[in-house]
């Protein structure tokens, strides 16, 4: 981090410390998020959330860094989510809040913000695993590997916890990438069990026609158009994975693809995902 970034970070910290009481008052008197976007990391949550917010002229929070290193404590209940929100109200006093780590706090976030519409973004489980592996610099050809090996890798803790399955607490697999496959199943089950309160977006549908897709999502969510987004749809919101444009069947072994899809098969079928292992 450069000197200017450090200075800006320090200034922001002081700013929010001074004005957090104001943001807490906003939350108390109804300035709650209208939309909360969740989903596994690397499913397109950043780009889709940003485009929806621009299209509708919505104030937005794209990621909550204060949560990243506290997520396990939040999941365990060692830190109360209400207290965390009161300490970081500036992140939540926006019309749209996007944070993948809220996925594993779904019931709590719904209790706190019952009027917020939850938007869940999914992506084909094998593609999702591939994108996460790119982010943490693990080669698909090295899989499967024991989740304990992740502890010794130069990966920041928030990513370690997702890759090795600790975000679930009781993840049934000790192998990467199957740990992430169970994360995926958990996420999709949230939608399947709460269809009345969760709006689903499949990343694959979005990329077929980005502009039209955002327009359709906003119509469904009763978000009126305020801005044109056509010049933003191809903007890179997250670092592009080096394996993004390579064939999945060349990156992963048949065994790994088959095992991921076996774990996710029921949920994949219900969301209409094709199976690489059956092509």
C-alpha cells in the first residue's frame, strides 16, 4: 500500500469514527439497505451489484473489509452481528449492500433487516471453484489436496477459510476443492429454502447479455432506471483469473470434475446447470 493510500485510509478511519453516530441514527430511523447481495466469492457479485446500483442511482457498499478477518467469530456468535453493524454503520446505511460473507449469516441479517430484499448470485460450481483457485494461486492440476495444506500457503486468512471450508463450521470434506463444493451447496440451498425472500441471479445468464440482464433484474426488483450502464458492462471489477478462458476439462481432472458435480448434483439440476462430466 502506497503512502497516499495509507493517508486516505487513516483519514477515512477518523471520518467514520466521528460520523458513525450519524450513520447509526440513519439505521435506527429507517435508512436500512433496500437490497443485500450475497453469494459465494468469485460469482460476479461485485460487477452485478455495481451495475444495478449505477442503473438505479442507488448508494452502495461493495464489500465490507472490516468483516473479512472477523467472519469466523461472527459465524460462531462470538461477535454479535448487531454489535458489528453498530460499529460499522457506514457500511450498512446504503441502499445496496454487497458482501459475500453475509451469505453465511443469512438468518441473522434477515432478522436485523427484515425489509431488505436479499439477492443471491450463483455460478456453475466448477467454474466458481476455478475462479477462486485463480484468486489464491492454486493450480487446478494439483487437486485434490488436503485442506490442512492450505494453512501453510501464502494466502490471507479470509480466503483460506473459504477454500478449506471453515466458513461452514461443519464442512464434511477435508479435500480441496470438495470443501468449496459444499460451500456452494449451502449457498444454493439458501435460495431453494427461501424462494419467497431471495431473488436469484445466475452469473451465466448475466454474461449472455449484460445490459439487458441488468435491466431485467432491476425491473423485477422495482428499481427504476436512473443512469445508462452500457459503457460500464465490460469494466473489470475484480482481477481477471489467468485460467478464465481455458477449457475446464483441460484444467481439472475427470475425477475432480465428477466429484464436484456429484456433491452439487441435486442443486445443479434444480438451477438448470449442465454437467461438464456428462458432456
